[in-house]
C-alpha cells in the first residue's frame, strides 16, 4: 500500500474527511514518527509495533565487483518491530 492509497482508504472509511485533511493527517503521523526517531526517542503504537533507532558499528566489507576491502562507517538506521497483535492478524 502506498501513501496515496492510505489517504484514499482513510477518505472512504471516514465520510467527514476530504482528501486534503486526510493527507494532512497521514503526513502529520509520519512526520511525528520521523522527528521522534531523529530525536533518539522510541515510538510505540500498541497492537501495531514499535520504531527504534539502531546503531551499526563500523566494519570492513568486500566489494564484490573488484574484490577490494572497503571501510563502511558507523551509522544509525531505523528499525521496526511488529507487535504481537499485528503478527497474529497476519499469521491467520
């Protein structure tokens, strides 16, 4: 499902919302999650899952094309862990 499909589904399930309002709601949620992760916070949505930031250490890797060893710097990456309820709903 794409972001625009999510907006369309929100419009069809809520007659009181127009497209502009639905887009604002979806953008506000995504922006809020993103800002929290940038700030180092953990975002938990009960029954759905949690978003965290994981730190990956610097490491050496091999370039498969040339075979050379390259250095990969340390970085932070977003991570999503599904909640129990969502796992159970998908596993039906």
